[in-house]
C-alpha cells in the first residue's frame, strides 16, 4: 500500500507522529477484530434463532415449549424462550391459577417486549467500538497532520529556506497521518453500519420468535382458561 518513499517518511518522522501512527494501527486492529467477532457471533445467533422459531411454531401446548427449552438449551433461541417461560411462570404464581386474566396477559406481553429490547441491547455490545473508531481515527490523523505541519514550518524557519525541496518532505510527512486516519476510519464506518443492519435483522427474528411463543402461551393460558370458565 505504501511506497518506499512513504515508509522512509514514516521512519524519519518525529516521536509524536510515530505515536499517533501506532495508535491508529492499534485502533485499526481493535476495529477489525471487533467486526470479525461480531460478524461470526451474529451469524451463529441468526442460525440458532431460525432453528428455535421453526421448532416453536410446531409446539401446540406448554409441554411442547418446556421440552424445547431443554432441547434449545445454551442457544440464543433457548435463552429467549427461557426468559419468556420465566415471565409466564411468574405471572401464574402471582395469579395462583392455571390461566391468566386479560390484565395479567397484557402485563406478560409488556414483559415479553422487555425481553426483546434487552436482547437488542445485548446484541449491540461492542458495536460502539467501531463507531468510536470511525469518529476518532480522522481526528487523530488531523492531529498528526497539524503537528507535522508545525514541525515542518519550524524546520523551514531554522533552515531559512522555503524552496520546494525543503517544504515538500515536511508537508508529505504531516499528511501521512491524515491518510492513515482515513484508511482506518472508512472501513470502520462501513463495518459499523453493516453490522448494525445485521443486529436489526437478528432483532426482528427475536421479535418474531417472541410473537410465536406468545401465540402458543395465549392459547394455553388465556383462551383455554376462558373456555374452561364458560364450561
């Protein structure tokens, strides 16, 4: 990517410029590591949620959901299912009945939405690293450029010469940090928005899974309860 001339300028730059370039390199490594980690994690989570959703829609009663809780243990879908079952269990213990009233069901639905929101926040973990990297890298590059220009003009004043042979190396050295900052920031920004879109896809799957669980639970604990009362 860099020509021999650029490597020479980097090697001949002062300590502050080298420190900024090293910081940008470290920031780039952190951003790419975070992006790759989230990419593979979200890929696995999408697969697990698809499996959970396909199994939940086959369940016709509560025993089916409880069985799925064991089958899907230690998966993203199983975790979501477990939290929904915990909400239902708490509501049933509060009601001390085998079915839920409309008011209790509405409260359970509200808590289901809380589960979905919590999952979204959990899947967003580490993504701000990319956002911060995309914002900080150009500023660090600009800081290095300003510092390099000051350093270059000081050299010009000391040499008392402003010809192109004297000015060009200093300015080129200063602009390297801006170039590196952009090289770090542009991929980080693109990766952030791509992964943000993937998180939103995963959240929609969680919402769909939540709706499927709620449909089965409503049939078991609300509709059946109303039918039993009428009988």
